[in-house]
C-alpha cells in the first residue's frame, strides 16, 4: 500500500507563507495596541462645557453689595426707601476693583438690584432706580461705572439681578415675570460681555410692593419659569456661566461660610423637594456640597462668603474683617476643593471700601503669590509606575508645565498608579496641589500621599475628588527626600499638575 502525502503540508514555500502571515498578524496586533495607547483616553462621565472651563479658570471673584441698604443700615431693604437715600459722596468703582485685583480675584459680580427692588442702573422697566436719586444729578449709572472699572483693570464682569422685588407692584403675578425678563434684557444688552449671570432662590415674603405693605409668596418651582428665563441669558450672553442653587452651569455649595467638604465632586445629580425638576429655592440641598460621584451633570460648586460678617456695609463691623489666615483657609476649602470662591465686598456710605478691607485683600494677594511662587515639584526627579505611549504626549514633563490641560496618563488597563518625587536632599513642605485634566472628566477616586521615613513609606494624607484643583493642606510641615502619590481610578488615570509648596512659617 502506498501512503498518501499531502503536497501542501510538505511544501516548504507554504510553511514560509504561514510563518510570515503569523508574523504579520502579530505585528499588526502590537501596532494596533501601541496606537491605542498613544491616543488620548476617552472622556469619563459628564464633562464641562467650554463656558464652564472658563469659569473654572477664573477661580476667584467678588460679589459687590451696594445700594440704599448701605445707607439705611439694613441687610434686606423693605422696598420703601427714598431713592435720595442713595448718595455716595466719593464712589470710586476703580478703588474697589483694584482692591479685588490686588487680592488675586479675577472677576467682579455687581448686585444690580437687590431684594429691595432699587435698580442701580437707569432702567426703563421701573421708576425705582438710580435716576430717581439726586446722586450724579440723576444721571448716574453704578452698573456702568463698575463695568468700565473692570474693563480698565482687566477683570471679568458679571451681574446679579434679584428675582424678588419688594418694591414692584406686580410682584407675584405674571406681569412681574415680564418685568424681570425685560430687566435682564437691558443688563445683558448694555454692559458688555458678562462672565456670570448670578441668581439665587429669593422667592417672596414681606414687602412694600408699590405701597401695599403685605406678604406675597410665589411657587419657586414654577413662578419664574427659569428654563425659559435663562434662554435670555443664553441668547444675549452666551459665554456667561449661569449660577443658582440648581445651575445651570454652577451650583451653590449649600452654605455662606465659603467652604466645601473634602469630597466635593463637580458632577451632581440634582434632587428636587418633590417630583418636579429642581429649581432655585426649590431643591434638596443635602448633596450641593458633596456633589454626586458619577452624577448626571457637570455642575461645579461656588462657595460664597462675605469678607465681613454681613453682605452690606455696617460701620460696627469695621474691625471684624476676616483675617488673611481665614481667607487662606477659605481659599483652600473652596478653590482648593475644585470649586470657585465668591467673596462678598461691601462699599461704605462714601462709595469706597474701608481701609481695613483694602489692607486685608492686599495682604491676601501677597500671601497667595508667596505660597505658590515656588513649586518644589519642579526640583524633583519624577518617576511614575506607568506611562501611556512611548512618546512625550503623556509623559511626566506634563506634570510640572504651565498648561493645566496637558497631562500624564496611564494605559487603558492601568487604574492604579504612583508618582514619586525624589530629591538630592530633604525638602520641607506643607501643601500638595493636584489637578486633573477635567476636559476628560473627573476620573480619580482617591489619592494617598506618602513620605519615605525610617526606611519605609509613611502615609501623611489622603484625598478624594481631585477634579479641577485639589489643595491638600497638611496640619504641620513635613520634611522628606522622597514623596509618593498613590492614585486610584475606575479608568485610566490623567493627572495634569503636581505642586509641592511650603507655606510661610507664620501667615
């Protein structure tokens, strides 16, 4: 019997073809995998809009409360003050804006109308406005003066127009909502580009209401029809971030003390007080400070706090201005927890900031520059446990450059990694600052900071919710020649900045 021999199996040329094909397939797989790791990671969860990115970059701004209330000694005017009460003899918007700028603040929000209903611009909607006073012979415009001062000093400008009007006869009816929207149209059309349109949940109560001293209540969930009212903002001021309890772009932190909890996600799932959508003054405030991990929307928090005990000026508080130490603490627990700081300033009856306010703002600005002038991370030899790709696109050089959106990244399957900073001799430090590239979402769940001490790694701090900015302020300064940051995330890690700083021994 003659055995059958398959000529293909024993064909040496065919074996070579198979070998080459296998090599080609392996090469293509390796090439495809390498290419996947050299492309940017996919965004994770909700991400900020271009408008919100600009707001994040602003970080600090001031809210100016000034009006008849300044002269009557109240904190909430009833709506019946004589317009002639408002008569600042030395109003200097430039002095106020310069003081804010010296403090490191990048924007000003002016209260164009508070709850008392007095309009700080010559509106055509209501007779209860600045032109009814004798100040500037009835030709004044406080809004314009602050707008021009901000433009001159290079600060951003924003406005707050209270939805509650204790002077308007129509308040509580549909006619007032039309009045309010017309006021917004005037403000949005005549005072240049705005960086913020600021709103709160003021929803009625006792008032003068065109001479009728009574209480008027409205349904905060529906009365102002906010979604349609905010369409005016989007149309006339498309770059303005809308702030309120419920966003749309920036949420309230839930207190007026200027701080957020350590865990403060920029993403949030808003909760209403009933089955209707959450609206200003009509929202469950329990998670406003913490946000929601993997929340439905990117709505970062604003922490608002007055420089003095109250929002409007009171001479009795001239010696109760917050200290530089307190302001820095507030900064670290607001801006340093991924949000923004909105500091209330209150001009006095002359129309100036009191000298005590000016001095503390100046000293605070100097302190910020001093603390963050010298990034000790730039002097370290930095190593990481993993890097995405072989080029420089995602390497460690991005951790200490000046671009907050360049970043070091890990491969797709690497969700735990470390960054180590080594020094030729020990350094002293008290602050660790971290940033994520938030264009790709808030990815990091947790970080642990360690120093190498007595031949072993010792944990000195832990933090969550890194986001746009995380300042880890140690209770006492540490000395070490090796610092390690352990990072955990549900996806590949992207870290934009690492900063190591030393506070002055005494602030």
